[in-house]
C-alpha cells in the first residue's frame, strides 16, 4: 500500500466515499464451488503419486528378482562344490579295488573327449589349408611340385582348331599304376569338349615303350597315314616334344604296322624325333573359347634375355604378350640353377588384372624352366607375398604348363 502523509480524519473521509460492495451469490453455491476445488486438487495429487509408486514398485521387483537369481546361482555353485566334495568323499570311502575299476572308465572318457577335440581341431585346420590350397590351385594355371604329393601329372601336345600346338597337363589322383599305362588310358578318355581340343595324341596309333632305351615307339597303320591333316604334319615334332618332354622319354620312333619307316603325305618318311628337354622358348598367352593357355613360342633363343625381350611383343594374331602396360623384364645374373630377373619399373601385382598378373609370372617361370633353370628370383616387384608366391626368395619353376583336372 502506498504511504501517504495524512491524518486519520482524511482517511475516514476517503473510506466513506468508497462504493458499497454487495455479494448476491447464494451461500450454498459458494460452498459447492469451494468443495469442488478442493476435490480437484486432491485428485491431481493422487495422479502424480500413482506413477511414482508404480516406478518404485517395478524397481523393487527388479531388485528382488536379481537378488533371487544371485541366490539361485550361489546355491547352484555351492551345490556343485558339494557334489564335487561328495564325489571325492565317496571315492575316499569306496574300497580301493572298486575305485581302480572305475578310474579307467573315467580316464578313457576324458581321453576320448580330448581326442575328439584334437580331431576336430585337426579337421578344421586341414579344411582351412585345403581350402587355401584349392584357391591357390584355381588361381594358378601351371602344375607345381606341391601338386605331386597327392597327384600324378601327364602332359600332352594337342592341336587346336586354329592349328595351334598347346601343351596341356592332366592332373589325376596319385596311383600305383604304371605311368605308361595311365598315360595311354588318359589319352583315350580325354579331352573334354569344353577344353577346345579334338584329341590328345592326334594320331590313330599304337604306343609302346622301351624302358631300357627310353624310346616311345609309335605305330601308325599305313592306310591311315594319308588322312593325317597337313596342319598336324607341320607340327608333328612339336606335338611329340610337348607330349614326352616331361616323361622319361628320350626319343620317339615312327613305324607302320610292318615295322617299316612311316611315310606321311608330302613330308615323306618320318624321322625319329629327339625329345628336347631344354627347348629355350618364350611363352605367350593364347585364348580358345573361354579358356586361356600359356604356349611356348615357335622360335627358339640363345639366351633367356633374348626370349624375355621377344615376349614383350606378340609374334602373330593368335599369340598375345603376357607383359601389359609397357612392362619389361631384364635378366640380371645366373647362379647355377637360379636366374635373377628384374622388372624395368616397379610392378604392383595387386593393381593388375589377377589373370594377367598370373600369366605374366608363370610365363616367366616357364621360360626359365625352358632354359634349364630350377628357380627364378624376381626383383622390383610387390607385394612380397602374392597368391602363394613369396618374392623375398627364389621361386620354384612349375613342373608343367596348363593344368587341367580330368
């Protein structure tokens, strides 16, 4: 209230002048409204209290539940301890001869479980290794010495529809069967149509093997000689060499059914073919259908460096260079059966097409093999490990090219 400096008389005068205030409301109506407001406030307080009580109840239930679970776990743990103690106590109270009878059974069961775990672990490890090996085999096109642990390999010279001679190597499960009998058996059963070849040894002939002199005797009936196509006649030496160079064969001899020298079409009498174990060829990529093969060049070279230089360019429309993007390889030095080669620029195999990269590496390895080397050391290449090849050390050359599963 404002503070005025007035006497009491002035205050009384002011009060008399104020208007008279009259309340015309019914007393019962005023009482009802007051009661209604009280009840409304009471309900609001109850509504606010109920959720809080519910939350508190839920919290209490959860605490009790956790407590009960903990008690059950504690009881279970104590029960297990008591059971274990009872086992020991029972075993201690059982006569010694009865214990000795039961112990072997317990030990045997534990041993069986342990052996089972070991077998499972071994199986998993074996499966992982086999899976990695299978993937590695799928990526590679050639046959390697690691394949010979559980497989035998037989290589054949075949002629394609384009009259291109291609060496292909059939891999079969290892057996105790005589290699020459197996060789003839595979030749009669293959190739599969999807491989793109007519037949493996493209002569209707009878084969015999002179093991003492390591000579293959090929008998062709004279009345069949006139049906031998010219393309085969021109590639006969190459096909024979591709077929027997990886086997214990030094020479191939051609005769007719009378034991006389064989005469074929325009070339006349067929001379014996000396098997060249070190043909000194370079390798190129050749595609037929949806399959790609690595094929040796028609030309031979004096030195490995000459072959590597020639491999940078395609010699014809069917052979393609395995070096892409202007990559070149130089022979650095020879150390016994190892030769070191260096790419003229840093090669990152992960940035190349996987198939092109594999063709390049294997073509170099096969070329090294054709010059009589057992290993090839690569320089200026990365990564250090790629598709089973470890370039930090010398790489073993393949056993044979163009792996095929029978």
